[in-house]
C-alpha cells in the first residue's frame, strides 16, 4: 500500500536506498539530511515522499518535487524498491501513484534522471516501460565518463 512517508520510515528508507545500490552505506548523510529537513518542514513547498509497504515492511519509496523556476514541471528525485521486492510491479505502481497525484493537481511535466552507465540499463528500460521518453544526455555529469540521462513524460497530454 502506498501512503505518505512518516518519520518512522526514515531509517528504513536509508537502508532501502543502500540495499538498492543507490548509495554506499557510508555515503547516506545527504539522504538523511533531506529526510530530516522534510520532516522538520525545512524544504520548499511541494516536496513529497511516499512509501510502499507490504506486510508492514517498507518495500519501496519515491520522492518528488517541483522545479521552482518552471511552470508545473516536476522532478522524481528518487525511486527505489527493495531488491527482494523488485520485478513484481512495485516500481510501476509507485510511478503511477506519483503521476496520478500530479495529474490530479494539474501538473504538466515529470522528469526523471539516471546514469548512462551499463549497470543502469534495467533502470532506463524501467522508465521507458513506464512511458518515459529519453530527452537529454548530459555528458560526464556524475563524474568523468558517467553521463546523466534525462527522461520526460507529459502528464496532461489528454
Ligand atoms: C528501477 C526500480 C525502481 C524498478 O522497480 P521494480 O519494482 O523492480 O519495477 P517493476 O517490477 O514495476 O517493473 C519491472 C521492469 O523494470 C525493469 N527493471 C529495472 N530494474 C529491475 C530489477 N532490478 N529487477 C527487475 N526488473 C527491473 C525491467 O524492465 C522490468 O521489466 P520486466 O519485468 O518485463 O523484465 C527498482 O528495480 C530499483 O529500485 N532499482 C535500483 C535503484 C534504481 O535504479 N533506482 C532508480 C533511480 S536512478
């Protein structure tokens, strides 16, 4: 079941991000700060975390926020599913949940970003299966040789 993330989920989200390979275990400080700022009300308006639970355990999470310099354009900053829950539709459901929430409030565009490295190929395929179009490649963004790929979906096409 997908619902708003609560402060009790914060440590499970950090563990999930590490388990899903998004951060090394010793580099979670920035994520911990984002979560602390979110629950402390210190982030800009519009930031949203949602959690996906199965049998009382966190199995996925997503975090999205608006671009303040654009008209109803949003970024999905993070989506992750626990490795033992991957490939069973949780990621797709999280994505649809985020898109539907944004559509309901009249938002326009959702951007998602990931690495261009070969080990992110399944993630890129996931975004394409969710209906995202590859829009841009920023060469050497993450580090030399590690490009950022930006995907885009129009939310209010019909
Ligand atoms: C990418 C991710 C969120 C997808 O969630 P998911 O619950 O595994 O995805 P779903 O079950 O809804 O969709 C499965 C499809 O996604 C793709 N996929 C991507 N990563 C996958 C994985 N590790 N396991 C299985 N399928 C994966 C496949 O194309 C798959 O389609 P298939 O079942 O026809 O082969 C999840 O695998 C994950 O957390 N990966 C690691 C972290 C990550 O890359 N996050 C993205 C931020 S850069």
